[in-house]
C-alpha cells in the first residue's frame, strides 16, 4: 500500500460538480489500494474575493486579520469535499492548518512552514479515512492563523508529502503539466515529460506560476517526486524529479516571465564600504525579497544601485528607502513599475556556450531593449519594458526551438 498526497487547485474545486469530479478521482486512488491525503485550495476566485473585501476596508489591512480572513476559502472546500466523499460512501475528514498543527513562522501573508504534525492524519489513515487538508494556511507559535503566500497550497501538499514520506505528491491543476512556457500566453508551448528540481525552482522563482516556489524547494530538499497534471483528464503530466543525463542534453527547457516586479534605482550614492548593507538590510528586515541587483561602476566616488522587488511591496519599499536614502546621502530614488522580467532556464546551459548571446540577439531582433541582466548557472534573466512581455516570450521560445520534439 502506498501513501499518495494529492492537491487540487482552485479551478478543480470551482463548483459542486467539479468537487464531485475530484471526489471520484480520490476514490479511484483509494480503491487502487492506496492511503490518500488530499489538499485543496479555495474555490476559483474566492481568495481574490476575500483579498478585495479586506482591501475595501483598508489599503493596508492588519496582517493577522488579513490571514484570518483569506484562509477561510480553504475551510469551505475541505468540508465540501469531505461531505461529497461521505455521500459517495467513503470515510473522509477535513482538517484545517491549526487542527493538524502546520506550524509556520510569523510572517503573515508569506509565512514559511516550520513543522508539520502528522499524528492526527496517520491515525485517520490507519482507520481507512481519507484525510482532506486545507491548503495555504498554518499557525504560528502563538496560535495566530498564517497564510503561505498566493499559490501556497502546493507547499502545504509537498510539506505533508515530505512529512508523511508519501510515495508521490500529485498536483492537479487546470493545465496538464509543466510546459516550455505559459501555455495561456504562447500557443506553441509544449508539455515537458519531466523537469529537474533545480530547473523547476528557477522557473517558478522567475515567475512560472504553475507551482509555488517554496513547494519546489521542499520537494528538492526532501526528494519528494511531484507529478503536475490535469484534474480534467487522465493524461500523464510532468514529473518534477532529480536531474539526469538526458536533461543536460537540452540547452533551454523553459521560458518564463514575471510581470509582478518593480525596478528601483538609488541614484548618486557615496561609494564606500557598507552602503549595500545599509540599503538592503532594512528591506530584508521587512521580509522584502530583493531579486536582481546592479551596482554601476563608480564615478568620482559616487555610484547608482538598481534592483528589483515584488511590486506588491512597493509602498513599503518607498517608505523604507525614503529613510535609508537620506541616511546614505543618496541624491534620489527612482521607481519603475512598468517592467517585466523574462528568463530562460535549462540545466544544459552548464555545458553549452553562447546561450546568453543567443538570448540577447533574439530580443534585439525584435527591437526590445534590455535594462538589466542577471545569470545563474542554469538561468538567464533580462528586465525589459512590460509591453514587450508576450513578444519576448514568443521570440525566445522560437530562438531556442522549444516547440520542436
Ligand atoms: P491552481 O489554481 O491549480 O494552483 P495555477 O493558476 O496556480 O493553478 O497554476 C496553473 C497555471 O499556471 C496555468 O493555468 C498556466 O497559465 C500557468 N503557467 C505559467 N507558466 C506555466 C508553465 N510553464 N507550464 C504550465 N503552466 C504554466
Ligand atoms: N487559495 C490560495 C490562492 O488563491 C492558495 C492556493 O490556491 O494555492 O492563492
Ligand atoms: Mg497554484
């Protein structure tokens, strides 16, 4: 008997009919002789509705109350799915994050899971019950409800799969796997049979929203095989797994875009030891993730620093930098929210030359200007003007021949 963790996203539980479809799939796995833990998201659109409600009261709602509110969407779907399974003749029990003690840190709205207590779930599984767990939520050490960030139910599922040593974590969504690029943007996108943890991690952190980045980090750390597939058909999806030789033969596996970043430039900063720390420490103290960073060559002991931050954090960044820039005697700070980050990802880059120049040439051919560049061993990212996002994705998808077998 194997233990399988399945996660169903918002579109898969959007109405009662779809929840019945999910219940039938869960029952199939159970009937095949497995123990099943199901993680569900809120019904499609529900989390957005709750977020909007919170923002109709305040531009910056209290984070504790915000989490208490937006976590309720998942509470609805766990009970509806359990009731449906009961009606179909199966024992099922719903659990919220605090009932099974998914303990997180205290960063409301983007909390990280610290530990998971599996006792209640294993007790139920032993009795033959299907455990249905609310995704996206946890509690901190002081019993406050926390949420894991948008898309965080994937992370709940992988964390449970790791803690329960599940054979597989299946992520059911509205696409039938991980594609070479977002299929909703590029019709030529092709489904990948498998992808390495590192590539998937780079793709999600570069904006591919098919998985929550933290879920891939956990999957890699605990070697949980993750199968991304559709809840609307029986096709094999994409396996996220350890790197193998075959994967290295492919130079570029995917193209991603991230429209949720903003560019910040601190202009004319005295170039002396400690300025980078003085600039970035107050941002990290507020849990603001700084991504690409460029420091210009210094001219007459002054320099400019440019970096990107999540656009949702821009108001906080403005406040923090107002103080930091004054403290550092910088001339001024400029913000550009009209940008997008385009990335190419592939483990094959490690052993192939000329990948970056091919990327730059493809963008240049379309007349797209590159504002910032950053590279890692298996990723190259460029910041461009937001209006060129689709064009850049298509051009790079063509340039690296991703539509071909
Ligand atoms: P769920 O609600 O099931 O968690 P999400 O909307 O979070 O689903 O994730 C699925 C979506 O991710 C797809 O509909 C697709 O538009 C988007 N996506 C972005 N990049 C990719 C990619 N490379 N492969 C597959 N889907 C992608
Ligand atoms: N319901 C949450 C969201 O919409 C979490 C998730 O779906 O993974 O972001
Ligand atoms: Mg998702």
